[in-house]
C-alpha cells in the first residue's frame, strides 16, 4: 500500500483475503497525506452541511407551510399529504440521483461533483428562504399560496438532488483509506450525520429567535453555511480520483442498478441497509408525535429531543472509530442492528405503558425510559452505516466505487421515504401509538435473519 494513504491501525487476518488487486492499483493513485486529510475534511463538511440543512428545515417546514395550505382550502387529510410530499421529495430525489452522481464521479472525478453538490445547496436553501417570505398574514391569496408552496417544493427537490452526493462522499473515503481503515473512515459520515442532525434543529430554533421570528432566517442560515463549505472545498480539496474515462455502458440506469445489486454480497448488504433505514426512519418520523401524545411536549421541547438524538449520533459515531480497530465490520453491523432492535422495542413498550397508565408519576418514569431507549437505538444505528459502507466498498471494483456506493445510498433514500410513510400510517391505527415501533422491531428481526448470508469481515 502506498504511504500516501491513511496508515492502518494494524492488519486484521480476516481482511487480508478481502483485499483485491484492483484496490492496490487504486492506492497507487491516492493523494498524499495532506491531500487525504483535506479530502476527508471536505467529505465531512459536505455530509454535515447536507444534514444540517435538512435538520434546520425539518422542524419548521410543516408550520411554515400550514398558512399557505389553509389559503388553498385543502382538507386536513390533503394538507397532511401535501406536507408528506414536501418531505418525501427530498429523499425521492436522492433515490433517483445518487447512482448517477456516483457514476459521474467515477468518470469525471469526485471534486466537480462535490462542488456542484454544495453549490446546489447554496441555491436551493436560498430558494426556500425566498418561498417563506411570501406574505402569509393576515391571509395569503390563493395565487401567493400556490407560489410559496411551489417554491418550497422546488427547494426540496433541488436540495435533494444536491444532497445525492453521500455515495460520492463515501467513494472519496474509499479513495483515501486502506481496506483495514475503511470502516473508521466511513464513520466520518456517521459523525457528520450526527453533527448535522444535532445542530440543525438548534440552529433553526436560535435562528428564528435571532431574526426575530423572520421565517426566511432558517433557509438563509442553511444557504450561508453551504456557501462557507463550498469556499472551503474549492480552496483545499484536491481530486482523489482523476478522470478515468470509464466507457459509458449501454445499460439503462435500472440495468446498471441491477448489475450492482447482483454483485456477490452487495445485494444482501443493500437490503440489510434498506430495512434498517426503514425501521429507524419510522422511529424518527413518529418520535415528535409520540412525545406530544405521551408527554405533552411542545415544539420547543421537540427541538431539544431532536438535538439529543443528533448528539447521541455524534457521540456514538466517535466511539465507532476505536471499536473498528478491534472488531470486524460484520460484527459491528450485527451489534448495531441488535441495539436498534432493543431501543425501538423499548420505545414501543413506552408507548404502551403510557397508554395503559397515563398518570403523572408513570409518565415521568416512562420519559426516563424513553430517553434511554432512544439513546440505545441511535447508538446502534451509528454502527450500521459505516459498517455497511465499508463492507460494500471492499467488495466493489475501485473503478466503480462511486456507482456502487451511490446505489447503496439510493436505497437508503428509498428507506427514508418508506419509513416515514409507514410509521405515520401506523401511528394512528391504535390508540397506544405502539404499532410503528412493533413493525420496525419486526423488520430488524428480519435483518438479523439475513446476517448469516453476509460474507467477509467475520471474526
């Protein structure tokens, strides 16, 4: 291996066989140590800004859309569907565009794709800020309401396309790390997820206060932070994969995706990741509703709940890196799935507990269990993403890292569409509100059943 790569912490026997000759060829083109550190910094910033912008908008978008939806005279059910479209359009665009971004990064290089991603975030979060400046008081006209909602939808679509670069970011990490250090490198994405998810809701809360409740403040902050990241990336990031001129394959996008999924071991890993994302996203999308119905929490309290979840992702992501030195990725993946199963199962018990005994004393105890269960679930999830990404990366041709990891992120985005929809649908089917957590736990049991089919990384 070239000394230009991040130094391994010690080679593990189980990984010696997993290292393929093409990976060695890729290492000869790796950048030097300083360039690798700069590349990893930019990857961290790209994913962090993506989740930061998502986390900033997530808590306030339904409230900011409501006056415009009211002006259109939509029924409560139609308003809920419209808000669902605004949320899901972001992940739908990531599902559609992640493989394309990854493929393009294999062909023309990682740098232009990451710069384009950050530039898109600058533009489309600014569009969101513009959308919510349409006068909403006392009552907006139907034309103004339609304009505002159209701009909000455009901003979510554009931000989703711009944010479809997580697979490309993972490919940069694969370019800059040795196979034995791959999982530790992929943990940077988890840390960036946690940091963005932690600070996003807090910045939304303080941003609204800073700008005296001006609705455009949320989008303006997200756009400005994206601009800072773009300037840093343009200044310090050196290409980790020079343009290779990979011949264009005649297959369609779906055909290429099918080819990736048919690679040995890759299809099962993608399925494992998809099911885990569905289960966890179902928890994320219903947690604010659970805290309101079970504990009477308001929007301010839920800002803090989301910040707690993000902080746990951040801490757990940091803990994953030293664990990756001692344990193989498949072990860490199995442990992560088990922790998420335990945490989400406990959340279902909390929902049932409060439903059966809503007294104040029981609610206090249930709230303590709620926070402990959420922490366990989040800690487990922090181990799933880097483990899956590292295992897939090791089994992929280095010439197609961007495409393969892009397909994996594409199905992760699909899981973020299915999970919230399924969770929201199940939440109201029973008065206990425990069904989303029961179904998520059942999905995770299915994931554990798939684990023996995984190859590589066992120890």
